[in-house]
């Protein structure tokens, strides 16, 4: 994807790892045990979840009731000034220039 090629470093959220682990434990997702190691191997940088990210969630009251993991991911991207790739229509409908459709 060209966007990933032009935005370095690219990040993955520790929150995404948390969500994938929960879904795997519930049998709703299959991922390799070394998925995080693979993210690191391809040059993605881990973005930890910190208190400032939790506070940044306040800027998105329109996401009240939406998936809490998605709410945190959007808040992290906003707080860190990162481009956020998603296919989630509700998140894209926020119409923020830094929330980009991952399907195009």
C-alpha cells in the first residue's frame, strides 16, 4: 500500500494485540502465536496505550457505544498525530482527514 510506503514509521497499537488475543482466546480469530514478533520484523513500531490516549477519547463523543477498541485506536491516532487506516464505515464517517479508507 502506497500510504504505508510513504509514512514511516508505521505503527500498530498494543490495543490491537490485546483485541486479537481476546478474539483468539474466544475462538473467533486465528493468528500465529508470534504475530507481534512478525509485526516487529516487518518494521512496524508498537504504540503503547497511555493515559493521554484515554483522555483523547473525549474528543469523539459521537463514538459513544461503538466498539471500545476502535474508540481507543482512533484516540491514539489523534493524540499521536498519526494517519489511521480503517475499513470501518462509522469511523470513516467521522470525516477527519487523518482517518483514511484502507480499502482503496
